[in-house]
């Protein structure tokens, strides 16, 4: 198979009685009509050969480049990829097997359908929240008390909408630019901070202060000219970078005018401070940073890696977490970083990955107990997109994640099938954690 993610193999076919262990085959039949996990796989046992022959097919497609040869290998006859569907097509009225494997597949399809419905609801809630944030920010100076009261209610609503479901998905459609990015960034940071607050067992009043501070941490950017905000970092001059850094001071001054609580002011003042003293504006160390600001600083750093001003420099979620844990660990509260890794997983949802069988998949849910074995949605052009194969890798010991892949490297057909989002937000399990996973 070619190395480009999602490219199709050169297909050949072999008679059913010539199947052997080590042969990489493709099943040309609906996924739900056979008991195998995937429509393409390498034969590893005589039992699999018997199960394949029991399907009643006279021949099977296979990829010789991914197959292990035996002493007497059948001579392959090349067939075009687009001819695959014509090979030994099953009869339309062929009965579908009913057994545990079939029931499991039906359950997967049902779970995927429900997940997509939840995703649609969450996206609508996220869009509504961003619209509310725009309105509240406009009213902060003219009607501060009213706006802050509404913001407090909004934080409570965010907890109800985004954190009280077993699985919560936030994936923002399309690119956002200019000032609007501030609202999405603030919502991203606030929602993940609230998730961490739940995992860390913060009291409700502290969680509300955290959520409000996260929403407002970049309020000072409103005082920075758009011509500076819209510039890519590599295009800014030193004076422009220094002016942008002033948003912290401007934010604190605005917060004082608004009468924000001291805890929220501390978040605004310290959301760029780092535990090792390398942050700004004061370069204070861990013990001088407020506990709530440590959480916002961590999440702000992570979101800026995934959603930077220059999209071409964006890291995948896996790259961002790995970079923070392996190379920047000293900059963060270690306990909060561990909880973030546990909550988002080593391969956060939305990550595009290549499996050990070369299949391309998208991570859709974390496994809190086994961070390297999440649920994945598998690209398989022979399976309709609405019935896409979803695997729990904990239940598939023969499969593992080989590497993370940047979405822009996917072929158009694979991209359209998996639908990775251009601007990334997060999907996480909202249930309390009882075990911490490392990287």
C-alpha cells in the first residue's frame, strides 16, 4: 500500500481455497454481513480462513504488497480498484448473520448515530454561547453589573450543557478570524477549565470564578489595535509584540473598572505567567501564581498551540500534549497537567491517526483507564459514511495507534469521510476520573 494516508492499494484476487495465513485481504460485502472487525485485514489464523470460506465467496481480493508469502503462493491476477464491487457481490436477499458480533456492530452504529446527534446539539449550543459572549463583551463597559450577572448565568449554563453529559463534543465548523477568534478562544479555554475544575473537585463558587476568569482572560485585547491583532507573529515588529503583551495590564485595568472579584483579576493578570518564572508580565514562579490562574495558564497555552494566530503552525492535539508534557512540563502545575492529559487522552478526540494495519482513523473518545487505546472512527470506503466503523481499541488487542497524522495530509475522500474540523476544539468524557494516565 502507498504511504500517502488513505491511498488505495493495487488489488488482486485469489480463490477461496488458496487463502493462507499472512494474506492481506479485502471483503467486498457490507460490513454488517460478516463477523470480522474490519473489511480489510491480514489473516492470522486457520480459524479466520474457515470463517472466510464459510462466507460462500469463490474468490477474495488481496494486496500482495502487504501479504506474507508462503512456499506455494497463488499467482495473483490484477484487477482495477474500481472493479472491486463487481467481484462476487452477495445476493440482495442474502440473510445477515445474527450473532454477538453482529449485535456489537449494530450497537456501534447506534452509538455513532447518537454521537452525531449530540455533536449537532453541542455545536448549536457553542454557536449560541459565542453569540452571547459577543453581546456581553459589548455591554461590559456600558452595563457592567448586568453583563457580569448574565456572564455568571452563562457559566452555570455551560456546566449544564457541556459537562453534565456522559460524552461532550465541541468541534467548531470553519475558520474564524479577527476579533471573533477571541470569543471562540475564550469559550474553549473556559469549557476546558470547567472540565478540569470538575476533575479536580473544585467547590462550585471557585469553579464559577474560574469559568468567568477564563472567559475574560483576554479582555485586554479589546484595547489593542486590530492591525496588530491580525498580524501573524512572524510579521510583527518588536514594538508591536510589546504592545500586544500590554493586553494583560489593560485587562486588569478594565477588570478593576468593572469591579471584578480579586480571583478573576488574578486570572487576567497571570494567565501568561508560568511555573518556572519564564512567563510574563512579571515572570513570577509557581508559588506566586494563584491556583485558578495556574489552570487558565495551562489551558490557554494548550489552546494557543492547537489554534495559533498562524494556522500553518498549528499542532495536532497529540503533538501539543506531547510537547507540553515532554518539553515544557516545568512550566505548569504538575497536578493540573496530569489531569488535562487524563481528560483529553494521549490522542485527544479529533486526532487523525494511522493504525498498525495502516488504516486511517479519527479518535472520537478517550479511554480514561488506557490512554493509548481510545475509540476510533475508521476510514473504509466500502462502508457508508453514516455507518462508519467505530472501534474500541481496548477490545482490539491486535490493533494499536502507530502515529498521529496532520489532517491537511489526508486525501480529499478521506478528509470528507472523517470530517476533521479545521479549527479545533475538544471532545472529552465528562465523568469524574478515578485514575491518572501518563504520557
